[in-house]
């Protein structure tokens, strides 16, 4: 039986980029419409990819600057 909609979980992942370079990531997941979806990605350097992207989109969507 699948979990109820809105159920959350965190997947902790450790990626290797060469023999000595490792990056730990936390994927915040939410169960919606019968599927697990990534809600946010966090690392030691980036506390919230979601917030960072929302901030960037807001900045880029602002009024055009005149030269």
C-alpha cells in the first residue's frame, strides 16, 4: 500500500567525484499523486537549492535594467 499523499522523507546520498572528492546531499522528498518527488536538495554549502532557485528567478523576473 502506498503512503498517504503529503508524506515526506529524506534520502541521504554521498556522491564521489574522483578518488578523494565526495559530496553529501540530502534530498527532501514528498509523496504526491502516486509518486515520490524531490522537494528540495541540501548540501553543506547550499542549505536549500529550492530557496536559492526561487530567489534567482525572482531577481531575473524583475523589471529590466536600463543601460
